[in-house]
């Protein structure tokens, strides 16, 4: 029996307040329902409910108590604080209710819950339905009589869906506005209580109360997939929690509300998000005046809920209009119609996808032989057959089966696609989302909370919006040439005798999960809100003449514009410091002839603007920051005085910690900012190709690009080593770009002004080198005296056994470039900007782009995207004690120190997505690491201010609780490093209670790494290790300590914990690595990797310790590129790549090991043709599996299943019977299988014993006495 809210309150020991009248409050000062929270007994520790009542709704003020009551639900990690200032309920005659969630809402798997999700009687976890019912009862008891609505974003939208699904007397909802979340397909219910069903109607809660729904979603949302399935935010892809496809969710609501389940209205609208197009779907015929509507923001991400549609903001213009229409409909007025189509002309971009023509009524009988495939069903459910498709062909005919077959093909009759099928009535054209919407794909990854279970389940597969192709409106991207069909040209002119062809995106790699870079939200938007077009601006020239070195302060409250042709400074006569006071603005014009500004620095308390978030500028703007290293006469020399060194404005753009301070730089959009080769570049050697020399001056890319003529690009190396002294990266200048179509695929053909010198690999079903654009039209740079003066020699003799050469210490320490820093309450929005000759080596905080101690609200709007950073002397992009910052689609090349850098270990909820890092250099010499344990410590000193820079990596993720998605790392000591920080390394934050090393991963997926981990024999290109810490015994320590290897003891070991402090797993998904010493290494407890492919590794594919689960692993020992890769040196650690006698696929350790190995594939190992000795000459030094035991074997525990061997590339099926399977076979050798024990091959696939019998194989020691 379901209890009403009043009864629920009585059970809690709280009677609804009947004496308190509905009183009003002033705007911004809501009332607190403290008594209600104090009475809660459901384990909620963070209860706060604000009630916001305008005077127009309070009877005591002659108001109407029938005002609509609107609940506002924040997303996960959000707060209720901001609604009182931005909801505007006082202006719209609404009663606002703002509850605070317990670190989000308990609508799915939730860290910190005491009980299982299916323990409905749990009394210690938050019961959201009961809480909201009690709030409704309380507000009703005060005299409010209006209908109840809810508006939610993300996790808050999930709660709104749930409350509406359970609507009834206790939850009398009339309508909900849900942004970027749909209904759950499963489970049917979860969490405590009785108001916990996830779907409305007979298949869910059984509720018959109808609820109007307005839903808005982005079709390229990486957090909550539009197509449904599992999600990383739902317990790390917990297979118990599966989202509906957005269309299926709308169908469920339409059916529940008595509407047509097929949209009766479809229109296309302008939006400022995604691709600029919003597809509107209205479901007509609803019962009792209800309204069901859906907006699909094409290409929109998880921020689609903040979008504008036809100039009206979803928050809250569209939301309040929806409520008004529902009110009118329920009052018998029928409600106003859904938004009409926009007036002509139509929006510039094309419709969101190919229009699907479906019959408005039943189609005519098909011709003979045209039938639906009875075996076909959609990805998400076997129940999604052709009969199911026929119920709503307008949406469902674009769904796919698990093998990619479209419903429109398999269900020809249901979809009206038979050759002679005709409609008995006029057809309706329905705009389908772009791309054709696949059937929702559940990805049931088992996510253990204590010990993992060996289930072969992949991690989330991200499918962002495709990049622009030749079939799209390419002129809008600035591409003057039309698409070019040149299939014949390619094959006749460039194809090798073996039949070279371009690499298609769908065969990039055997298991390359790296997602595509989504198109930015404003890709097709017309510029609006351009600051340089405002009236009343003051010309820079009117301020007067400023001699060389003169400081300039803008007048208070002024808006000053710098236009082309105005007298400004020059490189020989720069201004001194420019100051923009609070309330003032310095604006750069969008001028075709370009603008230059030279100065010693810019301090911003007001705003510095070149364009705006809605107005990218097309003209060139170049800001040059002046100062010289070691020149005591220079006002910006860091050695001039301690004051100068602590001054953040020294040779920099300093956006101060002032309310309202901001930097807005918005250059032209070039997209994608980086991509990969679609065909190899032969180089001068002309290896394996008959292509002419001109072939090295034409490169082919996997994406259509709009890169500028004269722009500079970089092509990354395809060698195993990548240092200043061994550099096979190449720069080139663009002569022209064309979008091309080859065999139905869209590519870019880029002509260069000069041919490239070296081979760069692009292998089919292998890997391909990245190509990044370095040039932008907005430039911030250091002056010509920024370069280091100590730039030789490039390599020195190594002092560690195994390496002959290494990057030299005491070199490249005097780089003194410019810097940009955004501090505290200031906001930074930087897009399409090039940073070169930036960063001050070993000066803490002086980086090319730096978000420093930002306030939460500032971090949420700050971003650096579509930018480039190159020739940097200290890092690329740094986030320091800031949160929610977006770092997306950037290119970083030739960087000293860690490139993308989370500085102190407290940074969380940031988005590092689709960035490229390449050619990354350690500072003051590289750490040479022949072994993992007992490494000497490095200490902070004047030559290395952060000793972890000895192991400089492309991505330095000091706290895993961030989004690290779709990035590529080329070069670096490691490609992606997750260091071990027992406490924050910012002295001011050291004792704040955060333990960075133990934080769980928010979402780490789709990243790739290559040409990395050269200087460490036992650490991987993806490296979970290296400890940076303070001396524990010295609470006032000023010196950071770094150990690059594995340090024993719990303080310097990763023990991943969830948000409640319970044991959790360090999870990484969908990673690729190639041309590496070791693919991945981890020293932490409880690691889980789902989806990892490693090719062309020199030493080991994987090296791990302790409790791990590795699922969906591909080990491809050698690719077609391997014969072209020389050994870079003669030292024992430098000549292993071509040594077939020394390698290990999976290397574990000697005790305390518990491993689950599921669904692996091994290929190209052991065959001489791939660089490895044949089995007959194998010495036993190499092996697929190596387990050093040292007499501790009984503690080794392994269980495995799902192995696939590519036997033709392994020397035959005898591979598993040879010593190549296990390292070393000598009787007393520490690697001997003679001592190994406790391995259960659950299905026999690894050992090839009893395969298919359902019987496992257990491996034990040959001599029990040796235990």
C-alpha cells in the first residue's frame, strides 16, 4: 500500500504544519523549512529546503495561493543556492521550492549509500520520493493550492522523471521539464520507499495520473547518451541501470498521457548549442489538455539544457511558457500550440539528419517478396522487433541491430521501404537526428564494489556527433573548394603495387575506442553580441600618446576599443603595463588588416575582449608580451626582485580576483583542431611505395577540415623514442585544403608548401599518427627574447645502466615566455587562440594558460577550447584548485614539463576532452628508471621547482575525479600519468582533508598514447605511479619530494575510495597504446581496465600489481610499421624493440596478486616476420605471461576466460605448449612456471585445455615441495 504524504509525515513523527500561513519573502531571501528537515530519519545528512513565495502568491499580501508550485532540482554535485537568484519566480507568479540533494539525488547507483539499490526497505539512505511528498504536504498545509511542477537538470531531471512516474495524491505533479536525462529502461524501481518506480503506468509504478512533459536533450551527450544504454555516471556503467533511448522515453510518456506515440508535429529551430539546429517533436492528441514535447539539440552535449532555442532560453523562458500552456490546458483552454517553425529564411546549417518519409497512415500492401526480417531486433532488446518498429516507424526505422543493420533495411515492410509500396495518404517528413539514430546500446560492464566478477563486458562506447563531411555545407566552414571525388586519382597516381588505400574511420584499429571530436556548439551560428560592434566605444587613439615603456591605465568605467591603423606599440617600443580597472573594458576590433599590441603585461580587473562567446572574430589579433631573462634593466625580469617574481602581471595577462573580471578571447573556429592520417607519409626513403616525391607534400586526413592556407601543422612521430635529440615530429605549412570523398568516405587532402622528410604511419586496423593545427588568428605570445639561452647540447651521456644517452640536465632552464592567469572570482573564456613562446621555466604559476584558485561559479563558465600551445617553456594548460573548467579540443606541441596539468590534486569535475599533447620534455634531465622499487628521491630545488617534471607527461592527472575523454598523447616520459599524492601539493591546501591518490575516476575513456615511456624499464605509457609529497614529519615543509617508482607503505600507495570513503576501483576504459616501452603500469590497489589495445611495445604490454581486472584486452606485438622502427640506441635498454628474445605480454608480480583476465586477444607475437624469433629458437626470456615468484607462489591468484589467439601470426597452435607461453623454464629460475600456482582458466581458452566442455583448467606448480 502506498502512503500519502501526510501519512508519511506522521510516520516520521512530524505532522504537517497547519497553523503557518503561506507567507511571502523578498526576492533572493527564501524561507527555510528547517523543521521539516530536522524530522527526517532517512539518513540524509545534508537536508535543506528553501521555499520562495512572492507576494503575488501570498494571501496575506492579497495574493493568489493557487500560483503554480515549482520544484527546482540541481544536478549531481550541484547546490540549491543559485535558484533564489536566477529562477525569477517573483517575476512570474510562481512558488519556488529549492531542495538540496545529498551530493546529488538518490535515483541510481550512488556512492555512500548503505544499502543495495534493490533494498526498498532501507531506512538509512535518502528516500527522495518521501522527501518531496513531505514538502508538498508542508506547502499545502500552509495554504498553497496551485498545481505542482518540477524542473530538473541531469541528475535533477532523473529525479523529476521519477517523481512524475510515481505521481498521485502524495506527489500531485501536473508537469515536468527535464533537461539532458530520459527515463530508465531498467531497473523498474530502486532505492528506499514506495515512491521509487522508474517508469509510469502499468509497466512501472501503476500510477494513472497524467503528467505533462517537456524534455530537452543533446544528441552528442557523452554523459547521458541520447541513444540510451548504460552510462559512466550510473555506477560506472552498472549493467543494472539502462537508460531508454530518448525517443523511447518520449513514447512512454506519450502513451501514458494518452497522446499519439508518433510525433504529430516536427519542426526545425535555431539554437546556440550543438550544431545550431534543434529538432522539435510534439506529440498530439493528449488527454485532458496535457502536453508532451521533445527538443533534440543536434550535436549538443551535456550542457544542452542551458541552450537558447529561437532566442528563448530553456532556463526559464521555455520552461515557464510550457507551464503556462499546461495550466491553460488543464483549465480547459486547450493550451497554446507548440512552438511554430521559425520564419524564413531557414537556418544556415542543414537539417539535423536525413529526412525520413513515413506514411501518416497504414502503407499499401508490399510487393511480393518484400517482407520484414523475423530475426532482426534492435540492440537494446530482443523485443524490439520489426513489429515494434512498425508502431512508430518515424523514429524506429533509424535504429540499428547489434551488427549495425538498420531497421529501415531489415524491416522494409514496417518502414514503407518496399519498392512499390505507396502510402494511402500524404506522407509526413520527419527530420531524424544526425547521424541516423541507432537503437540504444546497453553496455553491461560489471562494476564490482568489493571484488570484481569476471564478466566479459565492454566499457561505455562513446559516439559523439560526426565531424563535418564533404556532404555538409562546407562553405560555412570557410572551405572555398567543393568536395572532390578523386578515387581514380588516388589509385592510379599514389597506390602502391600492393594496393595502398586510405584508412577509413571504421577500421582505424582493431579495438581503437577513441571517440570522435564533437562539433563545437557554435559551429554554424551567426555572430551576435559582438563587443566591437557596440556603440559608445572609446577609441584607443583618443587616450593620447604613450612613449616606449609607459604604463597605461584605462579610464574608470570606460569601454576602449583598439582598431586597426591606430597608433599602438611596436616590437621595438612596447608599452609598459596596461591596466584595465574594474568596470572598464579593453576591446579588440575584428579587422581584416589585423591588430598588434606590444606591452610588458596586462592586468585586468574589468574585461579584456576579442570577440565574445557568441561572436568569434575573423581578423588577426596579436598580443606580444615583452621581457628578457637575466636582463636587470628589464621591468619584467623575474630576477629583478622578489616583488617582481611574485607579481602575477609580470610579462603576462593577469585577470585578477575581482568580481566581474574576465578575459574573453574568441578566435576563428578551425575544426577539428587535430585528426589522424588517413594514409601514411612515405618520407624520403620511399619505403613500400611507388609514389612520386610529391606524395610527401600531400597528406590525407581522416576528417574534412577547414584549416587556413599558410597555417602551420605538426605531424607526430611514428618512432618509439621521442626527445629533442631524437625528433621525428615534423612541421609543415599549408598550401591548400580540399574536402575529398573516396569510396564513400570523407577525408581532407592537405597540400604542403614543402615535402615532409620522414615516414609517418597510418595502418589499416592498426594506428595512425596525429596531425594538429598550430595556427590561430588570435595570438598571445612571448617576445623574441623568450627562448632559452641554454639550449644545447640536446643529449648527454646517460649515467644509468641500460641507456647510452638521455636529455641533458642543466639545459633548457632559462625559457622566459609570457603567461596568462585567471584568478579567483575572475572568469576566463578562451577559444580559438594560439599561445606560443609562453611559460617561464621553473617559475611556479607562470604557464601559458592557467586557471588559479577559481571560485566554483567562475570555473563552471571558464574554458579553454580549440586553442593551440606550442614552443612552451613551462606546461601548456594548468588547472589549479579550480573545478568544472572545460579544457577541450586543444593542441599542445613542444612543451617543457607536464603539458595538461592538474596542479595540486584537489581539482575535480573538470573536463579534459579531445586534446592532443605531443613532443613533451622533462625538465632538468629525465628520470632513468631501470627498476620500479628503491628509486632515489628527487627534491625540489631551483633547477626543478616541481621534481615530478623529471617525468614530464602529456597529461598529469593528480586527481582522477575528472572527465578525461578522447585525448591523445604522443611522446613524454609517460603519456598519461596518475601520480600518487597523499595530500595536496599546494602548501595552502595541504591539510584540507583531501587525499588525491584515493579519489575515484569520474570518467576516463577513449584516450590514446604512443612514442612514450622510453626512459623507464618498468613504467608504462599510461602510468599509475610516481609519488609527489611533503615530508610527513615536517608540517611546515617547503620542499616537495618525488619518487618516480613504486614506494612501499600505505601512505604512498593508491587505495581508491568512493565519495563515502568505502573501497572502490580505479577504472579506466577504452585505451590504446603503441610504440611504447610498456603499455600500462599500475602500482595501486584495485585497478580495473576495460578495453585496452597495445601494439609495438618494446618491453611489456602490461605490468601491474595487486588486485586487478583486465577485460577486453588486445595485445598486437608487432604492426606493419614495426620493420621501419630502428632501435634508437645501443644500450641494453635501447635496443630491445628489435630483440625478439625479450618481451612479455602480461607481467605480474610475486605475491599479494589477485587478477581477473577476461576476453583477451593476442596476435603477431612469436613469428620471425614480425620481429620475434620463431618458436624453435626461443630462449625463454620472453613470454606471453611472466610471473616472478621468488618462492611466494601460493599467494598468486589468477582466474581467466575468453582468450582468442590469432594462431597464424603466432607460429601455430603449438604456441600455448611452448616456453613462449610462460617466461623461463629452468628449474630454479624465479620466472619458472614450476613455482606458479593458483591459476584457474575458467573456460580453458587460455591454456587450450578442455575448450568447450564447460570444465575449467587449473594450473599448479610442477614441484609441490618448492612451495
